């Protein structure tokens, strides 16, 4: 699947099985994937729309100085919610 050596196979029931590089099975996710994915996303505050995957990049060269400044000074952690 990736250069990390993970594999995807099909079992006897034609279901997908995920294996680590050492061959052990990757556990199933804790979420029932037959549920409504949109509702699951809403429950965790994730909103995915028709423009979510649209890049805001026009192909220009990366301005490294601006990128480093943004990393150093532009990040503000989200406020902590009162319990």
C-alpha cells in the first residue's frame, strides 16, 4: 500500500483486511462504519463540503521566509473550553 509495508487483502468473505508490515492484522476501527458518515463528522465538529479539497494554491513558488514566520508566529492554539 505504501512504502511502509502495510498491505490490504481480501478475506474468505471478500471483506478488506489490513495487515501491518509484520503480517499482523490491524484492528477494526472503533466506529461503526455503516453509520452515516456525515453525522459522525458533525458529531466531532468536522464539516466537509464540496470545496473542502480545493487547494488555495495557484502554483507559485514557496516563500520559505513567510512559511517559517507563519509556523513560528502565526499559530494560535485553540482556546480551552470551560468544563
